[in-house]
């Protein structure tokens, strides 16, 4: 029964990836001391130090050209909720925040871990992300919705509806995070960052997935065919440039996923698991020149 519940939970999480489109707006942030210059779809941007600019990107392919001439091509999908374009390679700290109707915050399970910000150690419900594209649509960020953006004030209360507890995520730039720690969470640590920091030279961290798939050895022919269909649709999603194409593949993939899960349950083969590379993502780097 536990295995079946686990599979059904995966099905629920998969379906949750296909929510209605919110707003495909990306923050181009410059948390440095020099002007950030780049082009997006051949439009020039000059972002002053410690400033940001928001850019709305339509569905389809876009080109980001960096000051060194490197060109990064991204595909934006119909389900995109935007995110952060991070050409400086700056670290962003995701903080998990518990909201509850009862005084039981300490009983809510959060994953605490040690992180480094400019060489200074911090411990708590934090995660550091420094990718070139930080996709707001994809990833659970400790199980909470990415609700609060960088520089946005966190609300003290939250409507939980019928739930008694929920976890949301606040994204912090590194200086914003240090201020949060030293002024609100642990005032006794004031000055620690300035005293112990070891700033490093930041550069764009461009992760390009070459779309290589390894098909596992699956004895059951029907299950193997269902697995291969998921791979085929996942590849097709990577290439899809229009809303019509993307939504068609989404629909076909959901049906194929259900068939695959039902077959694993029928065979009681819980060792065969498929993890999509592309399906559910809101933006993907497709090419780098």
C-alpha cells in the first residue's frame, strides 16, 4: 500500500506541473557594482548596479546575447511563470517560510542545511541557486510555492483556505539575505558577513542539457514501449515552439504518464521510474553559441 501511495503522490505532483499560465515575466537582475549590459532579442539593456529590470517574454524562442558575444537561446513555454535571468552568476537564496493557523510552526517539517554565501556559513531552511536561468515554473523549492520575489516584502499573514498550514518560498539576493539574517533572524550575527566574506568573481553559469536519454533494460515489452513513448514526447516538448504544439504534447504526455504508472502498478514494478527532462518546465536553454 505504501508503494501505491507513493506512485499516486507522483501522479499528483506531475499533474500539478500543468497549471494555468500566470505571467511569463523574467527579472534581469544586476546585484553587482558595475553596469550590466546584454541584449535580449537584439534589444539592448543597460542595468545599473544593484538594480533590476523586468522583461515579459512571449511563448517561443528568444536570444540572450552577453557582453562577451556569447549567445544563449531559450525556449519559453505556455505554462511559464517567468523567473530570473542571471547573467552575472550571482547566488540566490531560497528561504522556506511556514504559514499556519495554529501555533505549531516547529512541527512543520522543513529541510535545514548549511549553505555558503560568499564563503560565510549559514544554517536553516535555505537553498542556493545560481543558474543562468532560474525557472519559477519548475522545481518545488522545499515543497513551497515560489511566492515572494527578490526585493518583495514578505507578508506576515496568508490566506490558507481550508488548509491549516502551508509553505511558501521567498527568493533573496545575497545582500538581501544577509540583511534578513543580521536584522531579523539573528541580530547577534550583525557584522559577521562583512568580517568574513570572501567575494568571488561571478560569471554566467550556463547549463545546457544535450538531451541524451538512456533507456533502461525493461523486460516487459508493453512497459518498455510506454517508457519509450514518454521519452519521445519529452524530446518533442523540448523542440516545441508554439503554444498549440506545447499544449498538445502536454496533453499526450499526461495520458502516456497515466498509462505508464498504471502498467507499473499492474506489474508491481516500482523500480522502473521515468523522470522527465523537459516536461513541466517553463523555460529551457536550447542552444549556446
